[in-house]
C-alpha cells in the first residue's frame, strides 16, 4: 500500500485544489491512499471520505501552533489548541500519531521540536523542501533516534500529488498505522520544483488580500 502522507485541499489557506482534484490526481498516480492534512481543519477529509473512491484515506490535520506546525495523523476530530503541548495531548487522546513536518527546513520548521514530549516521528521526505539536504538530515535523525518515518508531497496542487509517499504491506488504515509505528515502511520521494514552493506562497498572499476585502 502506497500512501502520500501529506496533502492539502482548498480548505487550506494556501491551496485551491478541490477535493475531487486531489482524489483524481492520487488515482492517476497509482497511489493506494492519501493522508488529507489541511491546515487547521478536517473539512477536506470529510468531503473526500464521502466520495466513491477505492483510495485509503487517512484522516489528519496540519496543526498551527505558536511554535510552528505539527501533523496529527489518524485522528477523528480537529485539534483546537494552538499550544504545542496541548495539541499533542489532543492527538494522543484520539490514539493519533504526532509527526513534525519538514523538520529541518529553516523557514518552515517547528521551533524546538526536539524537546517537545509526545512526538512520534518526523517527516523524512517532504517534496516541497528547497534542498535535498533537508530530507537527508531528517532521515538520518529519525534513524539515529528511532523515530517514526513518514513522507509526503505536501501537495497544494494536483501535479505535486504522489511525489513522496511511504509504502507498507497493509490492507487497511489500521494495518498501515501499525506498520508505520513499527517502522516497517519504505520511504519514496522526488524533490519538487521550486515553482511549487513559490506557487504555495503566492496563494497565501492571494488569500490574505481576499480576506481583507
């Protein structure tokens, strides 16, 4: 089972991708599943799980805290707190998995994540990282510290979907989660174009001015 563990839809402030577009792109790329991890909402996941698709859909959220972003995976409801410690606790109460996305990106990394208790793993491959060295550093750190390894495209547009994913021998979300926690996964990824990074930031600016009208 191949699952892209970090994707976004139009419900994120920096994406205009319709949920249907995300599903179609994942199917076109021959993925078995996607983790829908919109910023501070699970609306995208809620829409996709109602669709007629064979994709395995992992519920998740990219949580904005006052020290940076965290991924809450395999959760049932959105995270309310913006305090890292409380956000982690909310994820754990749902038997979810806490992952630090793009941990070694100097612009997007979580401030002081190494000292935050309750972290299960880190994203060892993010296709939107500007340099491959960031991913290599994350991979080495995860291996040296026995952390769960995830990988995702961080897609905000259809063409990015599937550029990174993890693969495991599993037939359900529950089995996939078990394999992930056991470390029995294979990481695959291709670094995206800098245009994808620029596109996402331009979309943030567009949404900002749209809200100010």
